[in-house]
C-alpha cells in the first residue's frame, strides 16, 4: 500500500525533497521540524504507516507540534526521487536490512544521511550503499515514541554532521542549512569517525550501565561507583579512539557528564529497549569498542564486560534467542 500524495518538485523554487526512512522518535522529530522548510516524505512500515498517513503525528513534552506529511509504506513498490536527500532514522540494528531494500532504490551519488547512534555505522552503509554520498548525522537529542504517532521530546541539544569526501561534503553544507532553518543547532565534525566517536561517548558511558541497573541517567552522577565506572569506560574509549585515528579531547569527555546532568531524569533508549524486550544497539556501542580494541592490539575489558552483560539481559528479556 502506498500513501504518497503527489509532490511536484519541478521549479528551482520548489522546496528540497527529503525522504526520511524510519518513522520512530528521531524520524518523526526530523519530519516535524523539516516539513516547513522542505518537501518531506516519510517511509514507514507496518500499521504505523497507515496511522501516520491518516492521522499525521505529534510531538509532545518539551516540544509541541503536529504535522502531516506524505507517507510511503516500506513494503510497497516505491522509488526515491533522484534529487531527494534521504535520512535513515532506523535503529543501528535495523540498518543493514533497511539498506538492503533502500540501496537499489537510490540513484548514483544520492545523499544518504545516517542518524544512528554508534560506531561503524558509516562503514556498514558504505558496504551496502557504495554509490551513495554519505553524511553522518549525530543526533544529540532525547525523544521516544509513546504511541504509534506520538513522540515525547525530552530535549534537543544539537545535531553534528560529518562527511569524509566530495561531493558528500557539499551536500552536508546544504543539509546543515536545511536543519538550521528547521531550528536545530547544527555543528560539523572533522571526520565521520570523529563524529561517531564524539556522539557515542555518551552512550558508551551511560546507556549500558544505566540499562543494566534499570536506572535513570542521573544515577551516573549520583552514585560514585557508577561515575567511576563511566570514567573507566571513557578512558578505555579514548585509548581505542586514538588507535582508530580519532583524538578525543577532555571537553569531549566532560560533555558526557554535562549532557547527563541535562537529561538526569530520562530513562535512556537502551533501558527502554530492554524493558520492552527489544534488541539493543550494544553491538554498535560497547561491543564495537571491545572489537576495535582487539583489532588494534589493545584491550577494553570494561566495554567487553558491559557488552556481555547487556547481551545477557537481551537473552533474559527474550529480545534475542541464544543459538
Ligand atoms: N530517540 C532518541 O532520543 C535518539 C535516538 N538516536 C538514534 O537514532 C536511531 C533511531 O532511534 P529511534 O528513533 O529512537 O528509534 P525508534 O525505534 O523510535 O524508530 C525507528 C523506526 O524505524 C522503523 N523502521 C525500522 N526498519 C524500517 C524499515 N526497513 N522501513 C521503515 N521503517 C523502519 C521502526 O519500525 P518498527 O517500529 O516497525 O521497528 C521504527 O518505527 C537509533 O540509532 C538511536 O540510537 C540518537 C539520538 C537520540
Ligand atoms: C541527549 C542524549 C545525550 C541523552 O538523552 C542522547 O543523545 C541520547 O540519548 O542518545
């Protein structure tokens, strides 16, 4: 079933077409803000696709907006218009299967923005969508789906973009302008790897420990043992990042605690995933650091332990089956 209404993009004055694949918390936040400045189409799946097409969607909490944009069902026959910027806002765990279907629908050089948290996201996309112009979009925001068409927003800090080569870098500048026009503070990182590491630091130090203890983010600041654990995780991450060619600054590490202060009441996404028995992104976070450490002849034992414990919780929560 395809719910697309006709969007004509013919004249130079037409708004830029932006296709957002994945209509969850991040996808709907981007759609709600961007649709005033661009011609946004959502690619959704399952019953959510029909609900979004008939009811639209809303942001609640720290940001209140209602929006209504064209919706395409992922399971239908569809193709992406050649000039469209495509933002992929599915979970890291859903990226490979999504790109399997999306990549053949892209034209050579099409801009692909990757919104996932985690390390190795751009590398995965390079393997699956080799002809696309990849732009990394790190989302420093807190939001969660509280219904099929409702997103609760906890706070929006910034988006950080990165691209490693032309023409992706030029496309990144255009995307930066569109996102800024939509009200996001937008910065850029020196490289895709730096962008991935800088954003992942927060998730590496906070998400796993709080998810394992069923605690809100603030526990990292309030419980000295957890703060010490977070500092150990950050120190290990910094050494592995350096071996990976990314120099993380003291400010990058300190920002983890400042962001936690601003989101102290939030239950992080990994905790929410475990609570609802869903797979987490641990393999792209602490698990990825442990693997990279090994590749560089280092060890990151604390990341390895957190990754194993979260993986065990996934099994116990019924999110993944033990083979
Ligand atoms: N939420 C947040 O505050 C933040 C999230 N991020 C990152 O952004 C990414 C997305 O997170 P979030 O929005 O929270 O996740 P959600 O689970 O809320 O949204 C992902 C959406 O993508 C849909 N989806 C998955 N595969 C497909 C597909 N092939 N076709 C169409 N739709 C698909 C999912 O559908 P279904 O429900 O059917 O699985 C779901 O609706 C993650 O990597 C996360 O780490 C980064 C910073 C902050
Ligand atoms: C804003 C912050 C740091 C915490 O909510 C985040 O970006 C995340 O949850 O991934």
